[in-house]
C-alpha cells in the first residue's frame, strides 16, 4: 500500500488536527509542550498518509534514542481515521508506522488509549504486550456499593468540601504522599511542575475535604472539556480517624464533575489489589488497555535463540 510518514511542526499540527475535527486534549500542542518541558523530553507529531490523506495521527515523547512514557497515567495520543469499509488500511498504516519507529528508536514504550483494542500490528512487529486495567465511572448515575451508600447517609457537621482552594496545602499533601510511596525527588518535582502548568492551562481541578476547618486530603482531576472526560491521576490519602472521608471525597468529586457536564471519569488504575477493591465500590466499569514495549537488542537476542537451538541440536546429533 502507498503510505507516507510526515512530521509536522506545532503550527501545522494544529491545522492538521482541526482539518480532521480532532480535539483530544492529550494531542494538543499545549499539553505536549507542558509534558516536554517538565519531563525534559522531546516530542514529535506525525501523520501516516494514504493516497496523500491522513489515516493516522500520532504524537510521542522521546529521549536518547527511546520513545518514552512520561508518567504512569499517560495514554499515547493516536487518532485513527474511521473507515466504514476499508479498516484494513488503518491496520496496514499502523504496521507501517511501527516499522518506522523500530528503525529509528532502540526502545519503544507505548500505552494505548482505552479505545484501541486491535493490537495485531504490534504482535506482528514483535512488541511485548501486557494487559492493564482501569476503572471508568459513568456519571449518568451514582449507584454505589451498599457500604458506600451507608457511609454517605451518615452526616457530620464538621466535614466540609471545596473545589479549587488551598492549592499550597494540596501540593504539600500530594508531595508527602508521593514521598511515602518512595517516589524519587526528581520524579516528584516533575509531577509538581506538570500539574501546576496544567492548572494554569485551566485543565486541572482539586476537590478537597476538610474536618473541623482543617484540610485533610485532595483528589486532582485532569479535565478534557472537549471529550467530556476527567482523569484522577492523584488521589490523596485521608486521615483514618475521620471515618468514611475517602468515600465522601470521591462522591463530592464525581457529583461536581457531573454538574460541569463531564460524562465519564477514569480512576487511572485498577491494578493494585487493595486500591482496586476500594474503587470498585463506586460501581465503575472495568476496562483494559495495553502496555507495549519493544527493545531492539532484546529482540535480536530472541531471534538468535532458535538458531542456537537448531545448531546445538545438530552438533549434538553429530557427536552422538
């Protein structure tokens, strides 16, 4: 098939996305620039063309000969043309794109968005594939687990909630949480710088809980206004002395997002048993996504293994 790969500068990338009516926040130049700056990564925007028409848009971060995932909740930005009868063109286009990336980079790490389910091109290109999970909460209703409903019915006049307030306390709380999880200082600074700039862009909210006037915890939410999705990349710990605080903070966050017109919330993970057990009580749907890796040197070694086995068997037969 007649494919071409074209790279675009930021200005032309904006125009290209507008031409296909693409508005996903994570492919926007503003988002890419913020990630690039705070994680010290380069980024590229490219398109696969078929008969000079874009069928795939793809942006990615890179450093030192590797395609990089900047953090634990980032989904790769990829747009696919919606063919009614010729979807195979897109599959061939992805295969073409992956071949180019493999020829250019020694290591490739990609986390596919939830909507991307056909990973056959990655299999054909010898990527390692792992299935991961996250919870998606549809905000059409709040039918929670009975235990959560019981907690929400209990009132406490000392509990209060607020959004977009006490940002200094919010930053401090999440920094301390990340330290408790043994996240390196460099990584913590990257997170903090990233979130502060997303906030200035108007795409980050904090939902806070207070007890007797004292700040307890926060949930940070990245807002994609165009898709009407929100994401919970950082969910703060709560004081166990305040019973039900986490459940009530979740509910406050979800209710407020619904009032803003948000339709779905990605809880950003369902892979850690203890955390997943709590999240599932809000009756979200379990969705899977793919983490994909390609290491050129490792794949060379794997390709050599069958040859070694063949010649070893041949020598063994000669000796015996």
